[in-house]
């Protein structure tokens, strides 16, 4: 049986070529492009994770810088405030120091300084102790006001914890003289050798 020779038309040749090309493209995409795309997606995901991790590390580092800055600022403020503490660290010397300061301020404002009593030193923290004195003085009411106002500019930080005021002459409103009894305190650094009562080491 003889087969008749059949000529392939241009259209059929085009379809064969297109089919072959499509096959090659499919094989290329399947075995070359898709694996690369998957690895690229994995790499992108890893980069995102790493970038987030680096960002969190940077935030932590920036936080450390802010903590250091706050610590330095606190240290500077503490050093500045400590210049207002009593110079003497020993209790007897600190008592004498505060009494001298109060007497000098009172007399500079025209008050008549009568007496001062030392009070026990009390620990307020492991680092600081409170030194107090009870004083009695007389003078005009405006002199007493000036005396109290002078605490704002005094070289050491002084504060009034108790105050009693009475007129020198009862029933005489023209007499502006008053008698004042005050408990005045200041802070000092604790003497490390001897901790005041009430202070825990």
C-alpha cells in the first residue's frame, strides 16, 4: 500500500513552530524561572525579617542613649543640689554650722537672736541626713518676713518645719514686734562611718 506524499502548509508549519516554542518556554519557566522566583521570595522575606530586627536593635540602642543622657542630667542636677547641703558631715559640726547660718541670716535682717537648740540628727536615706535646730528670735513682723524670704537666696538650702509667732505686747496693735520660735532644718551627706538612727545601711 502506497502512501501519498502530503505537503505541509505554511499554516501548519507555523502551528508546529509555535507549539515547539510554547513547550520550550514552559520547560524554561518550570525548571529555571519558578525555582529562582521562589528563592527570590524567600530572600525577600528574610530581608524583611532582618530589617525589622535591625530596626528593633537600633531602637534599643537609641533607648540606651536616652537613658545615658537622662542619667547624666540627673547626675548634674544632683551635683548642683548638693552644693546647697551643709558642708560638715559630722553631726556636731553640722549642728554648729546650721546654727551659725540661721543666726547670721537673722541678725542681717535686724532680728534679735535669743537662743538656738540642737536637735538630734535624723537619717532620711543612706546618703543624706537631716540636721535641725530650734531657734527663738524677736523683731518686727516685716523683719521676720525678710528673714524667711532670705532662705531663697541663702548659700545653703534651709527649710522651716515648725513656726510659732506671738506679739511681744498683747493688745497693742501698733507694736509690730513679734516673738518667733522656729524649727529650721537642712540636709547633709551622711557620715559613712556613723549612720544616724533610723537609717538603714
